């Protein structure tokens, strides 16, 4: 199936090319689609900001890694492996997982037919979307297409962009951050169409992981903005005020302005919606953000009074609470909201871009959002004058802080904050960096000379292996089988790039 081009200038994108996911080749076309100044939800929304006391926004994160574990070693989805090996671990949950991937396509139309005004944000990794196609689950994909492409559902469902293969940003090679972001945009447009991609303005980082090294964060935000993103979902404890203090109680209920300064003193910023701390799946499954919003009121940004927003994200399929309790509480809460204001006044559900567009249409200036920066950066800028920064001075300050401050780190911060994505994973990270270096050594100069090189099958396959090796699961699940998968992906990628 191909996505319909919205104009004759844009080619219809196939979901697969050369048997592999369509993740590259039309960078200029995708850029022209995503970089536009138009509002996305403002004309379609049925909410008015003056009627709202407080809002809540919930996102569901879904992912299954791609692994070299087919019958003949083919690249397959871990979901396919679960179906084929039901006796291993919790693989018997394969069909419940599949149901979780499709059920919003049932819940949203049902609730709307019952007079409710639901909202949900969806974050699906590129791996997962490809994997659903590989196993022929058109029932899931068609359900998702229904709520994404049919006009009546578009203001109720917001897609968030993410990294193609669930790569955690702080340990992703800097040149590949933008490639991960663009690969997801390519594949999303191939499945759901260019028009759907024009509405993807928020970004959900895998594991809610945000880099705090000045140069990595700067390049990350630069890549996000170049790819048309307007806001980023950020974990509360991943940021600090510019003076190094933590966010105040009220700050996390309004947008913040995430400021990044690199080691040469250049700055860039992007709007951040703050995900509050907590046991994520349990909070979202039991619709806690709604109940928290009931205790919130309005706040001031600049000279404008706006509703507070409680923002939360959770895995959409993982664990008993998401499989069993969430459907019950999701439907029940929207029915409760319907009976107390029709879902359009008082405490209401919102999506991230919808909220930002509503408050900015009322006169809020994004420059007035309270500024924040990545956690630990205050310590660096205490030692380095930002106006006279150099890469050498910044690295010297980082090295000194690591020696003298046991709480200081440059590993970033995430919702799995007890895990380092760096320490103990050198045998995965080193090949990952090596494969990336090989990829860029082979292709960067060729692409510079001729941008159509990214349409070549050899480029597409090499890029795929480069991105797949960066999947966080090869570290999250520890030593053994998962690191073996990583080694095999490296071996195949290295063989491709050596010829």
C-alpha cells in the first residue's frame, strides 16, 4: 500500500523498498512537508481555552525491537518471535500485546459515538510499525489508519515522533540522531500519508532519555527543529532551572523552554512539556493524570492566565495494569468527564500540540515559558564562562567535575534512571560507534555530491543496520542473547559497509 501524495510535486511513498522499510531517500520532500508554520489542531478542536480549568494529556509508548532471529536468521520483529515461541518467558502475551497496539482504534470511535470527547497521544517506534507489517497484522494497522487519517478523529488522536529504532539519544552517535528522526518520518509518511505527517509536531524520546552533554543536547534540539518538531516531552527530573535548582511545583504544569548551549557558546531552545514523575504504567493505566488535574487550576504565563496541564506517558502494552486495568479505567473516566461538562469545560483531556496552540492563540509567547536546561549543566557553566566557551574548556570542566563530584554525570536522565545506558555496555557501544563511523565514512561524501544516493538500496540497507544496532533493548535486557543479537547486527552491517 502507498501513501497518497497531497500534491503532484510529491512522490507517493511505498512502505517497502527492496524488501526493507522505506526509511530514506526523500529527505528534501519530507522536510518540505514537516517544516510549515500552520496550526495543526486550532481550527478543528472543539475546546475553548476560557472554558477549561485544567487539562491532562496522556501518551502511550509502544515498541518491539527488530532482531536477527527468523528461521534462517532473517530480521524479524520480537513480536513475531513471541508468537513463534510461546513457551519462552512471557511470550504467551504476544496476542494481548497485539491487542494493545490496535485497541485505540476501537476505543476512540466507541467513546465518540457515546458522546465523549477523548484525547490520546501515540508513540510507536519504527521497528514496531515495520514488525506489524512483517507479520501481516493489517487489522492493527488499519485500525490505526482509521483514527489517524479519517478527519473526524484527527483532533482526538495526536501522533508523536520518535527515534526510528528506539535509540536512547545520549548514547546515539551525534551524526545519527537526525537520521533516526528522519527515518521515522519517512516510514510514518509511507504508512499514514504526508498529510498525517504534517500533524506530527511533538517528539517523544525513547525511555524519556534526554542527553545532558552540552554538545549532544544542542545537536539533538537542532535536529528536532530542522525536522519540523515544535515541542519535546521531557522527564521532570531530567531538567533544572538555569541556576541549578529543580523545577518548582507549578512549573511542571505549564510549558517550559528547554535551552541548550553548546561548548562553543551557541544556544538554541525548544518548548518542553514536562512529564511528572511516578510509576508510569500504573499512573496512566488508572488515569491518575485526570485525577491530578482535578486538583489543579489556572496559572499565569507572562500576562496571560492559562489552564494547568498534567502530562504523563507510559508503555501502552507492558504489564498487567496496562493490559487489564487501563481499558476499564480509560473508558470509565471519559464517561465521568462527559457527565461533568461534556468533556469541553472544567477538567478536560487535551493533546500536547492542541494545548500549546490554544494557549498561544490567547496571546502566550513561547519566549515567556520558564527556561530550563538539562540537569547537571549548571555545574559546567559555573566553571566555564558561556560567553567565552570552547570545547576544550567544557571537556576540562566535565573531567574535573567527574573527579570531584560523585553525583555528577554526563549519561543523561530517563524514566529508567536506575540504569546507565553507558556503563557496562561497552561491548555494544563500541561496535555501535564503529558501525556508525564506517557508515559515515562510506556515504557522507557521496551524499554531499549527490543527494539521490540516499535512494540507493545499498544505502538503505546499510542505514537500516546502523540504526537497528542502536536499539536500546540490546542494552536494557542485559548480557546474553540480546548482546548476541547486537553482535550479529554489527557483523552484517560491517560486511555491507566493507564491500
